[in-house]
């Protein structure tokens, strides 16, 4: 429990593939200083961390991503 309480949480996001490719989204997020990892089950899901608020991310502003749990 102690380890989990100090670990930075990850946010699951869904990539809107009708607006941008997964590569474009990942590049945009990394440019904004975000850590990006692939989802477990779906190719359109990424887990992100290392950001303060979503509304500062270019990919969010453009409608390329939205928060959505992978389940």
C-alpha cells in the first residue's frame, strides 16, 4: 500500500483514430512531456503520466484523446 501511494498514477486514454493516428498522438504527448505506454488489451488505448492537467495537452485540445478506462 505504501508503494502504491507514492507511485504517480496513470490515466487511461482512448485515441480517436478518426482524427489522428496513434503515432501522431504519441508524438504530440511526448512533445508535451508526457510519459506514454501502450494499453493492455486495445490498440487505441494508452496510459499516460507526467502531466499536470489534460487541458494543457495539445492532443486533448484537438480532440485526439479522451479519458476512458480500458475495461
